[in-house]
């Protein structure tokens, strides 16, 4: 017989005809309730695999004994040497009950099993010695135990079989569980070591009892510049980078007590003296019966720099909004002052002393208007006339004007890009003024002379654009760099250098002192660009202007220079919510011969336009009510296409209102002659089409 196969329930005694079903060569028995069983010793609750080797009759007795005990073994029986050898590998049993067959005894089976699978326990089913010969049985048992058997049970006396089998199965189960646990631990150690070695944070492992460093990962070595050996066996506070940390020893004691400590911003100095900002997190955990501290150290220098730049950009934007609001109100006041003084001056032409006083007052008021214009430049709300320009053609023109401004002790160098620079869409006058401002600022930093250089190039800014400006957008830019060899700037000065009225020299008498760089900043930002700044004490300064590449199809801005014509007879509707400004404008236009209607809001203006023929709508952009001046113009032109429109503002062009560029604009404050020319030009122009 080659092999036996029987299926039953809960290892109960086989039916009488089970022998007829043993022709396939294997026995497989699974408990019907699938519950694991335990012995009195508390054997495992799993279904252990049991391989029985021996004659079918002996195997049947073993199965019956196990079934009566209610054990939960999964069984297979091999009754040939070939089947036994095969199933040791295929079935992978937890336990072998090794008997004898003709020509292949229990000793041979034990020897093979121990050599092929020494981890599998073998219980020998004795039968070669007569059961009544006690001495022979003892000698046979001792021989089997010496040969490596787990236990010895005579097949004629199976009373010890169940506890011996369960004990052996429990031993195998425990061994395999330990092997699995060891494998899991080994994999965990490999993962931890891989994370430890490849982490992009510095990691220190410290003995919690004495503060001695026991390990440091490679990035920690790279971060601070100390060798691995310099970290080991030293206290944390003995490492130079940490020796300057205030109360480091007390922090260590606090960590041991609280088991966790975190510094969101900690300055450290590397071995070569470079300062860095780090985030420092430490916690205590158990490693066996020992306490260990793990310190994670992350370099946040770039993040802090970006945060500071972003905060500065947000602050500048907030100051710009505030500045624009103030400028609107001040320009309204200046408009009243200037035009009232001009009307007074016209009525006192015979009084030279009065002419002198009013003239001085007007000049002072216009000086204030220039100051407001500079503030609006910073607030990115100044009127611009952008044109497509070639930087390599504009910069040499500016360069030629700088020589007399800088003095004989300053050498000036020009480095234009060897390749054609991309076109940019900017206001050329404002760009020239910005470059001159930077050059004059550089001259003041070179008190004993030096070198000033201006260079241009095309530049593609990728994901690192935020390093220049947190609000910068990656893309194609033309760079204009203005570099000097002056005194340079400290970090705190660089953070404030673009703020209005900030100066390292104190405020001077003339209006606008401290606004030069802020107007450059405002103009570049209003043009969609960014400014980069590099400076070190006694090592000079470089300002980099980044202007976005213009689309090749961008049209040139047409010349809007006003034609001179100062009087008229047409009807003008003045829409202005400031009563003082409205009064002086109405009075001035009346003096010029115009018929003037007036109101303070868009709703009333639309009613007047519907009731009365109006030749020119003269409206402030900023109006109270639901519609502003631009919306009023849009509605009016839609209903009366032949209407002429002139807009005015003391706030500058709103940055998000491109739709005002198609309409003529008069910037507050304005003088009487500027008002007269702007009104006449608007009336004489072709009928506008709102876009």
C-alpha cells in the first residue's frame, strides 16, 4: 500500500469501512468545530500539522487515540518510505510520529527526519521490541532518544501519546512564533536603520541616564560638519553647535522629566561658523529596560527666510493699500487747494505780493502732489504708459546719463547680454527713473568711490522663483542687475529697504526723501515683475530687476499726449462725491465757458444723462454707491455711444481694472490749465468705445 487518505470529524474513531477509503495513501482529518484545543499544560489553540509514518493498522490506532482525546491536529499518514520523504517537505508538519514499515524501521525514519529537517520534533512509535520485554523497551527508547527523538511511545501502549504530541506541538509552535517575531524584529531593525541612515533630518540618539550621544545619522554629520566619531561618547552640550544653547543642561533635565521637548526656532552654528535656524524635537522612549532620547533636528533656514520674505511682501502690500487710500483723500484736498489758489491768483493779478504768496503756496501744494505720486508708485497705483521695449536699447541711454550724476571717483561698466533679450511691456520713463534711482542709491553707498556695473540677460525662473520673491511666478524674465562695491547692508536693513521713508541716513528736508527705492519696488511689482537683493557689509550690493517677458503679439501703447485747447461751450456733467473738489471743478469749468451739470453719484448721473443732452461725462473713478466711475462710464457709453468720457482719480489706476486704459484719465491733483486741456482733448477726440 502506497498511501492512505481519510477525512473525519474531530479525530473521532474511523468508521468500520474507513480501511476501504485508505487506498489513496493519505489521511486528512479536521475538527468539525474548527476550535483549537489545549492540553492540561495549555498547548496552543492552532491546528498543528501531524505526519504519521507507519503501517496502516498502527496509524489507525494512533488516529483513534487522538480522536478520543478531542485534539485538533490536521493529520496525514504516509505508509511508504517515498511518501514519508515527500511529505516531510510538502506537508511541512509541526510534528512527526515515526513508526515502522517493512524494510524501513523507526530508527531509519528518525535518522532521515533529523538530517533533513532537524527543526521538526519526532516522537518514535516503538514496536520493534516486544511490549512485555521491559529491558528491551527501555534500551530501544534510550537509543531513539540518543538519536534525537523528542519522545518514545510504544504503539501497543498509547496512553502517553496525546500529552507527548501536544507538548511537542506546543514546542514547535513556540519556536515558530519566536522565529516569526525575530523576523519581524529584524525587518523592523532594517527599516529603522534605513530610515535613520537616509533621513533628511539630523538624528541624534542619546543615553537618557547620562546625556551621552550613542549614535548620529549621516545627515547630522553633514548638517553640522562634525565627524561621526566627534559625536559619539560625548555629552550633547560638549558639541560646539549646542554649547551656546542657553541652559542646555537644564533643558536635558526637563526633557528627562517631561519626556518631550520642542524648539520651533533654535539658532545653531556649524563647525565652519555658519549660522542656521533649526527645528529641534526630542522625546524619550524605552529601549528594552533602558531609556533613550531621540533628537530630530531639521534645518529650517530657507523656510524662515521665505517666511520673512512673505511677511515683508504682505506688509508691503498692506502699506500699499493704506498708502493708496491716504493718497486719494490727500489728492482731493490738494485739488481744492491748487485750483482755489489759482482762481485767487487770477483775481489778484494787480497785487504782486499776493501773486508771490499764492504762487509759493501752489508750488508747495504741487510738491505735495509729487510726494503723493511717489507714494502711489510704491502702492502700485500710479498711471503707467506701458510699451514694448528692448532692454538692451533702453539701458545704454540711461547709462549715458549716469556719468555726470555719479562723480569722477565712480567707474561705470555696462554688460549687455550677448544674445537678444526678450521684449518687455513696461513704462520706459518709469523704468529709466528706476535704474537712475538705483544708481544714485549705489553712489551714496560708495563714499570713497568704487565700481558701478549694469548688466542684462534673459532668465528662466523655475520652482526657485520664490527664493527671489515669495509671490514671484515661475516663468521667463529679463533681468537688469545694478551692482556696486559700496558699504553693503546688514540683514535688518535689507528687510526694510523698500519701505516708504525708511532711510539709514535720516530724513532730509526735501519731500520724497526715503521714497526712491520704494517707488522702484512699486513700479516693478505693478509691471508684474520682482526685485532680488543681495548685499553684505563691506562687500557691496546688487539689485536685480526681473521684468516678465511680453507676449510677442502685445500691441504698443499709443501716444496719448494732449492737444492744447483751453476753452469751450459744450455741456459737461461733473460726477464727484467730494463736495469741495466738485465745487472748484464746476467753478473752473464755468470760467472756461462750459455749461456745467453736477452730481455726486452714478445713479443721479444716469438720470441727468437721460434727461439732458450732455457732451462730456467727467467722473471720478472712486464714487460712493453701487457703481464706481468706470461702471458709470460703461453704462453711459452703452446707452449713448456718442458720449465723450473723461475719468479722474487721486488713487491711481486700480491694479485689477484694466478696463480703464481705454478711456482718457486726468490724475489728481491737477492745475487749471491741465483740467482745461484734458476736457478739451476729450471733447475733440473720436467717440470712445468701451472695451
